């Protein structure tokens, strides 16, 4: 499951970069909006409002903050120590 969430997060980042790069051509005409990304740290998973906020459309991701330890036998043990709520508005 960790690998799947990592792949989804990576795909989301690539999609945001593609949107930002695609909008730079449109921004030459002065009509494109900026993309804002901000992270908030919490002890437990929080929800954000996905939808229009003023002139922007905002969406949120809940990302676990993990602390991993390698055991004496070489296996890795991870636990969630907090959560990041990532806000993306465009």
C-alpha cells in the first residue's frame, strides 16, 4: 500500500508540473492564474474543502508523515507520526 500511495503522490506532482508548464504558454497572454501549494501539519488526518474559494479552485491531499526504523535483522518498520494536509489552488 505504501508503494501505491507513493506512486499516486508522484503522479499528482507530475500532473501539477504539467499544468504549470502548460499554463506558462497561456500566461504569456496574461490570462492564466497562478498555482498555489501550501502544506499544513496536524497530529491526526484532517479534511479540506474541495471546491471554489473566491476566484480559485482548491483541492486537498492527506499525506501521512512516517518515521521508519531499520531493525537488527534488516527489515524496516514504519509508523505514522503525523499528517500533512496539502492545499492546491489554481
